[in-house]
């Protein structure tokens, strides 16, 4: 699938709010996201090492472009304290043109 300048919403979770904020700052400083939002705490339930786990986490959502996703993912993997962080990207199928133009302008290098 070819990369495009289509907008994406990327999400990942963290055990600590400070970690989410640190990763957000790293991505913003590289200008590979336009915006980050930290939500939470949220309760997560998942399988890990053959057991159902429950934890309180903070959800980090990021707005970026498809063409920047590889660098966003790489930075999250470098900075994230989890062994296997959740990194999910979804296309934004409806977005106002003014907001999209703002996003693109903030990620110009």
C-alpha cells in the first residue's frame, strides 16, 4: 500500500501519564504529528502471557499523516516503556479542510 498524505489517528497506551506526555513531546519536537491528546485513566483488559490482565492506563491519541506513520511508529517503539506497545492507526475519513490544512502546516519541516 503506497504512503499518502491522508490524515491518520494513531493511538497507544501507557501505564503512566508522564510516559504518554514524554512520547507526545518527542513526536511533536520531530514535527511528525500535529497534535497529541492524553486521555485517562482508562481500564484495559487483555490477554498477556496466557492470562487475562487488567490495568489502568493512559491513552495517547495522535494526529499525523500516512506518509509520516513509519517515523511515528519507530519513535513510539524507541521511546515506549512496554515490551510490546499497542500502536494502532486509523484513517480519518471525514475531517474539515481547515483542520487538515492546519495539521499539514504544523508537520512541515
